[in-house]
C-alpha cells in the first residue's frame, strides 16, 4: 500500500468581497475539498479557469492563510483551522515548493538567473561555501536543460520556455519532496509543453518527487498524472485513477471536459460526440443552491437544487459528487 504524503481534509478558502457584519460577502474560491497524494505520485487537478485549482495549491503552501480545513504533510499537521494548529513553515519550505504559472511575472527582472536559483540556497543555508553554492546552482540548471553560461544572464534574455525552466530550477534548488506545479505549461507553446512535461517526469524519476499538477488541459494532465481530481466552482466533483477517469467518467462535468479534448484522427473525431455546456459559470460570490453544476447540467432535477450531492466512493478508488450518476447513460 502506498504511503500518504499529503492529506487534505475539508479545505476551505474564502476571500472577503465587501459588506459588513451580517451582509459581509465572501468569494468561496475553495469550499470543502478533500484528497490525498501518495509519495512519488503525480496528482492532477483540472477544471475551468476560476474553479479554485490554483487557490488550492497556494493555500496548501500557506501562501494564502486557509479559512478552514486540515492539511497533514508526512504525518505532520501543517494547519488545522478548527483546532487552531499552525506549523512553523520555514522548515517545510525546503520540503514543499511551487512552480508558478507565469514565467514572466514570477522571476525578478533585476536578478541574474544564478541569484534567482541561489536565493533559496541562501535562505535555508544549504551551502557552506560560495563554491558549493555555485556548484548547486549549476547542477540545478543542468537538470532542467540549461548550462553554466545561463547563470549570469537576466530573465529578459530568455524565451518563455527557458524562463519556466529557471522557475523549475529554483524550486529544485532546496531538494524538495513535494512540488505544486501551478499550470506550468499553460503559458508555453505546444511544442515546448511536451518538452517540459517530459522533463517533469524525468526529474520525478531521478529525485523521487511528488507532484500536485494543476492545469486546465486534460490532454496534458492525463499524460503525466497517476490520479486526477476534477474541480468545479470551488468543489471537487470527481476523483479517480487517470485511465479510469478518462475512459469511464461518471460526473456530467467531467464528461464534458473529456469530450472537448482534441482528437488527432479525423475519423475518430467525427464519430465522437462533443458535449457542449450551455450558460456561464456562476459567480463564486453567490453560488447556486444544492449542486453547483446544476445550472449547466443537462441531467439536473429538483433534488439537485435542494440538496448538496454527497462526496462518495462510487466504485473502488473512484469518487464523485452527483445525485444522478446511476441514471446517466
């Protein structure tokens, strides 16, 4: 049985959005999300823009302070909001890192690549000498496909793909165990995306890394992930093994996402049925009652408006939250 590294229980992240007292409003970016990630696993998290994927990843690392829920990392409580337990994060910053989505905004334009990668080495006092620090920086750059000459250059001298490699090298510099990959390929050209995904897989094999891989592109996520969780408007709606989720999706929203994956074979593409969702994503300021997907779901009933669907294990290892799973063809 695989050993759990990350355990998330009933995670909530609400952002104030005006009003006072009883009239105070909140954006419910993440609302009661639970999942686990095993050591050495890649857990994919997918969904439309604004569904709470990035907020989930940043809240785990406490870049946002959580509104509710519990996060256990390697049997240590990082935060437990209900019991007011919060760990000192500095020791865990070495073990948990993040690769940001935007390779342009996430790198300081006034720092050389060597200093960007070496900053965490300095903060955590990993290198005893300047030579050791330099050797670690060059090794990290080598791992991501760059060389020693790149260490003295500035971010504006690189392409988008190279900048993202610098961001990955920075995350690797402290030799972490767990990396939140926050849409690391969405800002890159398609040809570069494949290279970066393959690099992530190679690094995982070399260093024994565990990933939370956040993306809205299911075709990329299914390639790299062991298991995939699907989010909609702050809620987890389905979770299963990668192959199981792609071949036997249970939730109507997951089926719609999978039907939108481009198919290279024209004959197969013409024969496949595209499920087009009508309407817009509701506002997280005022989400629909009951099931949040009901306003766009072709199978919605009165029960969907009255009751929040239970998050349950429909089949072994396959979880979903829908009242009508058994009735959907």
